[in-house]
């Protein structure tokens, strides 16, 4: 049986269907299928998560700043409070059950908030490279420096690589128990791991849009799915 990866429902309009298809294709190449979990009932969503072999937290809207004790600034997008709550509970359930978790873009931000960290609500004024470039999503936007002795370093097998970038927020204060494993040249956190949860990986870029042409980016999905198969 191929591993089944639980993912929170992202929506079914044309744009979201397209964005969802990139995760589905990347996971399919790695030998896994996706179960879309509805987010309208967070308790049910966390139960369904535990029934899957792993959890992938994907990109999406900005997390409600109330979650990290801040008022929403004008530059912060409108939150989806139901999805915030469901994803926090799904993440808690997955970590509790020892399920592998791969958190991408909004996902790494949800992970940081879950561990008690905060987010920059908008990095456009502070950034020195362009971190929001939808049209270059299948190519690279900026380099990242990868810290040695990390899961990410083992999987990407390099200390510096180019990634795409489709975010206007980033991790500010790091959540307790998390460790930074990659940064952009202008100092934003691009990947995190957790010593207590060796099956958790968060990345700020979108490997699902690069994985068709980049074996290095597809390797992240391959390793995640392999880990989900082993954890079964
Ligand atoms: Mn970036």
C-alpha cells in the first residue's frame, strides 16, 4: 500500500486546484497519494490526520496575527481562522502520533506559531531580494544558505542552493524547540527543524513548483514519503 498523505483542504476554485495539483504530482512521483481533509471541523480534521501516514501543511493565506499576540497590520492578509485552528490541531495530532510532517510556506509559519514563535506580517520593506515572485515559481528566485548537520543538508546535499519564493511574510521570533536550518542572503529564515521531532521539516519556499525539473527539490518529497512509509 502506498503511503497516504493528509493535507488540509485548500479550496476548489481554479487557482487553488492548480496549486493543489503541484503537491499531488510531487507526492505521486514519490509514490504517495493525498487525502484532502476538510477544515470546517478541527476536531474531526485532527482525527483524520492521525489516520494518514503523514501530514503536509501547504501554502495559503496569512496566519491570524492574534495567534501570536499581535494586532493585524494593514499589510497582513485576511485570515482564515477556521483553517488556522484546524491546521494547528492537525499539527498537534500528527506530532503527538509521531507522524512525519512536511510544512511548506504558510506551513512553516503555522509550525513556528504552534511552537510559540511570531511572524513578520510583511517583509516587503525589509527584504533585499524579491521574496514574492509567482512567475518564477518553477525556477529559482534567490539563494539560501543551508546549515550543516541538519536533515535539510543531508537531503539537498549542498550548503547553498537556489529556491523559488512566493511569500511576503516570514518567521520573526523562532518558536521554542525549533532550529533554523536555512536562511536567505538577506537574513530571513527559510527552513526549520526540531530536535524533539526529527520527522518535522519546514521550508519557506515551494519545492512542489520546482520538483518536476529539479531532482534536488523532488528529493524532499521522496524522503518525506519514504519516512511516512517507514512510520506506518
Ligand atoms: Mn524566500
